[in-house]
C-alpha cells in the first residue's frame, strides 16, 4: 500500500516536472528588473497579470545583482552565457557598449514595434534614442528630466519676488543669500570625479543652452563650445564669489541651508516622510535650468534626462526573445500600466502625452511636484551615445569642471585640457 | 607496508583535494585568465578581441591615474601605520591590564572591524560635514570650517584615521595574545634592576611582541594596497586624485570603462607593488627581530 502511494506521488511529480518543462520550453523567458524594490514589485505584478491573460507564457521576473554594479552583472552574465531574454535599467551609454559588442536585438525589426510606439504615444520621445546605425535597441521606460528647485519661501524673505531664470539673476540672488549666511547651492559632488555626476551638474546646464547638439558624434567632439564655456564660466563665477559650497551638508536644500538645487523626482517620496513642509508651490518651486542673459530667446531650454529603458539580448533563444517581446508589448500597450508604474516607482514614464492624458490626471493632481517633470519630458535630452562614456565624462570632470570650480584653471584653459583628454580617449 | 603507505597517501589526498580544487577554481584559473587578458583590449563580451601585446602594460605605466594610485598607499601608510600601531597597542595594553572581562572588552574594540566599510563611511561623512558639531568647535577656534574631504592632505588624514579606527581592535587582539605570552618573570627581574614602566615597555614588551608586531606590520602594509570602500564612499578618489587607490582604478577600468584587459594589467602592477613592499617590510622587521635576539 505504502509502495503504491509512493509510486503514485513519484508519477505525479514527474508529470508536474514534465508539464513545467514543456511549458518552459514552449514560451518562457527570464526578465531582469533593476535592483530596486519598487521596480521589482511593478514587474512582478505585470508578469502575473500577463500570465493570467496568457497562460501559455512563463515570464520569470528576477532582480539583477547590484554588486559590483548592474552593468558588471549584465556583462558577466553575457560573458558566461547566462544572460536573460531581456532586462531593464539600461541607459543609452551602456547600451552603446552592448550594441558595439553585438549583444542587443534591434527592437524596431521585431513585429509590432511601430504599433507599440504608437500605443504608448512616444513617437517624439523615441527619436533621441536612435543608435548610430538608425535602429532602436533600447525601449525607454522612464525619464527623469533634471529640474532645479528654488526655495521660494526663502527667496521671499530675501525680498526676491520672481524666480531667477538667467545666470546674471542667479548671481544677484546668491549675493543676497550669502549676506544671510546661506549658500546658493551645496553640492559636494561638484568636485568629485565620478563620471555620472557630470550628468547633473554639467549636462543639465549645457543642454539648456545648446539644445540637443550632440556632445560627441562618432569619434569626434561636436559640442557647442560656446555653451560649454558659458557653463564653465558660470561655475567659475559662483565659486569665486563663494556662493556654492562643495562640502557636505546633509539635506541642505530641504533644511534651507541652500536655496537652489538640481532635483530629480526620486527625492519627493523621501521628503514626504522626512520634510512634509516641503510642498511644491509653497516652500519650493521647480524650474528648467537657467541660461545666460544673452541667450534669452535663442536658447532651446532643454535639460538632461536621467533615462533608462529595456533591451533584448541577442544571446537569448529566439523562443525566449519572442516570449519576452510579447510580454513587453502587452505591458506598454495600456496607459494604465504606465500609471501603475508611476504609482509604484514615482518615476515618470516616457510618453509624449504624460501631462495631457486623462489617465494620469488624478495621480498628477495628488503629486503636483511631478507635473513639471511630466511637462518637460519632451525637452529632456538623454545621455550622449558613446561606448567610452565613462572615460569621456571622467575627463570632462577631472580636466574641465572640477579645476574650474576649484579656481585652478580658467574656463578656457579647462575646456582646452578637457578637449585634449577627451580626444585622446576617442583616438585610443 | 606499501599498501599502508598508499592508503595513507590516499587519505592525505582526500583531505587535500577540496582545498586544491578550491585553489584551482578560484585562484589559479582566474589568475591565468587575468594574465591572458592583459594582452587584449576586450570588454568580456565583444566578438572582437583585439590583441594589443604589451600595450595595456605600457599604457598603465604612462597613466597619471595609475601613478596617483601607486603613490596613495604610501601617503595613507605614513599616517595609518603609526596611528594603528599606537591605537592597537594601547588597546591591547589596556585590555591586558584588566583582570576580569577581558573578552568583553576585546569584543567591544573589535566591533568596528565587523562593521561594514559603507556604514562607517557614512558615519565619518556625518562627522566631517560642514555643520557637524566637530566642525562647529573647530570653526570657533580657527575661524573657518576645514574642507576635510576637499583638501588633499586632510582627505588622506581622514581616510587613514578611519581605516586605523576600523583595524585597531583587530590588531589589538594579535597584540593581546602576544602580551599574554610574555613571561612575568622578565618584568619582575627588570623591576628588581630598577627599570621603570616606560623602560620595561621599550626593552621588554616591544621586543617580546616581535612575532605579533611582524604579523601586524605585514597585514597593515598589505592592507594599504587594497583600500577601496573608504575613498569610494568619501572622496571618489579626489581631490585631484589625491586619494585615488589601486582598487579604485581597477574597479573603474573594469566596471566603468569596461576595459577588462587594461584593468588586469593594473591589477598585475598592484600585485607586484604589494610583493615588493611587503618583501621590504619583511626584511626590515626580520633585521629588527634579529637585533632583539629573535631568529628568522
């Protein structure tokens, strides 16, 4: 009797294993999420709903390892032949490295690409994601335009009734703040060589003047040099007058030690907990990056976008690619899914209609600080596309911006040195 | 007899195989792979793997980032070594002077070693921040707030002292075991001959601690060539590469610029530097030991 029970159990297990294997072999795929709990929650939810509607698919959602970095995790997985079918958390610079290594699938060659772009209403936003060969290898998921926050309550106390828009106006306000022992800006990262910091201190201001003039094209510097010099000069002037502090002050902006700061939408959930008095329109206000007075009217008013998307890996089997592509198309076919994304992660989805689509209206009404981000999505420029992005931005910091902020080089000298260092990298 | 020897040999091999397998898989193979990578320009995934001969080694020799990384360990060492020796010896002597609860005290001083470098860096970041109580006191005295992490010499000081804080409890344990193995008769004889505490310390304690001191010196000097978390968290290697270390450069080249071959060549230089410096320190320590009656 016992033997019979055991044999029955064994048979059942075998059938189950077989069933799972068949299912896995048919339409299964692994999808890696960013190592961020809220993003994991979203993708798990999406996979569950998708598989409920499409029981023939098996989408396994796993977080990618964070250490030593998500990029290193992806590289080692590809090198070891264990890459998933798709993953998110890819910015265009790293995407270029993967693209140069033939590791990605051109998404615009897959069935339903045009319909997907139309369904997600991102015909404009997708344009800046084209790779040098004209194909699209990354589907952008979210874009964080970097805006500047002003402490309007402190400006009022300083007797300033309008938010400064130009470098010259900022210098005047900074002087008033200094008289009250406040700093215009507190940013220790301004003198740190970490390459990604240049996104937030240099490229935000650079794009505001130059628009989307590419910083690098192919292996050549094609930057708007006048714009670079104007940005460097602005930082030089601020540093010379000691209006900016490059030492650490925890939460300098919400505590009111600094009156101006670059801000991404990721700060607001933390503020709600720790600084509930920080209310958009009452204590602070968000603006686009400033420009020099003489550029008023001609500057494009763009800003930098900290944006990431998803890719399909060429290494995955055709079946897995097809399965994950079906899943991705399903996820981005409904604006309600983008709403869930925004509710779960507080990151603005890449859509041309984010500010106007009624699906998002209620959520944005409850989170007014996110409205300026939604409105500026169209003006937000993603990082430049080059596989040596890290070296280039490190050189820009070490030879250019950092010596300028430390008053060790004139803006002209700093740009000449940075250009020489970048050219050396490009010619390597 | 032969069968017995064979049996013993087999048993020996069985004991050794796990360690050998571990060493081959996690040390020998990566080491050989790393050596092969040195001669290529490759990001680990590209179908194109360019053979560059000695190019990576030459480039590393000419890189100012590598030059900075080669100098930084010595700058940190100049502060770290005296600081950690004084602190750990002091802790060991203090613990040894207690008759009871030595274990509890030792654990208390050992705790910073167990704490993660990241969390310790955050604590230090708070301590040196512009508005910290420490800086308020200092600015009241000297009239300004020092830029601890933005001034090259101060940034080195902060990092060296932070590492010393972390490791002093660990090294104190080594010194403590050394202290406890010194025969008390030596101190009694010295006392009869009229030697005071300070003289006893330098003439008896320190020479008798030679084995412990030797271990600590080798560990501490080797540690200087593997510093990563503290500068990564606090300074990013700045200002002006003043705190840029070997591991920061290897990490940057391997995981930011994705140049595995170049990173391997820097790792090779790092290994050579450790080998040479530890060799020199070993010889100095052995000479000091011999001068105090210890044999090699």
